[in-house]
C-alpha cells in the first residue's frame, strides 16, 4: 500500500476547509483516511495561522515511506517540526486568541 499525505476538502461552496490526511494513494480525494494530521483554513485572515499540523505524526508517516503532495510539502516546510515560519505562526495564533494544541505528555 502506497501512502500519500494530502488534503481532504471539507466546508461548503465558496468556503473551503482542508484536513491534512495520511491516505492510500488509490483512494478518492475525500475517501477513507488512515489518520488526520492537521488542518488548513485558507479563509483565515492571519496568513500564518491558517495551517495547524501535528508535526510528530507527519514525521512518523514520512519515516515509514509516505509521500506528501506538492502543496502539503510546502506546508510541512513552513509549519512542520522544523518549519521556517513557526515563530510567526505562534504570534499569529496569539493575535487570534487561539493557542496551538498542546502536546500530550506520556
């Protein structure tokens, strides 16, 4: 089974919302997923607060061979574990009054 990390479209007409998912490559865009890895809201007014990713889970799926799609690869480079826009994302989330989901300690 070949696994891809790609976006699944939700929302309504003219108001898109995407979930980043690990999904079988042969499945349809909105088909059954293996795991949800974050979300992306292109309608959010703060550009750096649009994508919230679970970096540790994305790293896991990529370590076992999952391939990200082109758009997801860009989001991972910006907001992944060692992303280039993480500090700007934290500032944007505080301006919006939200916080990034806290990591659960085992």
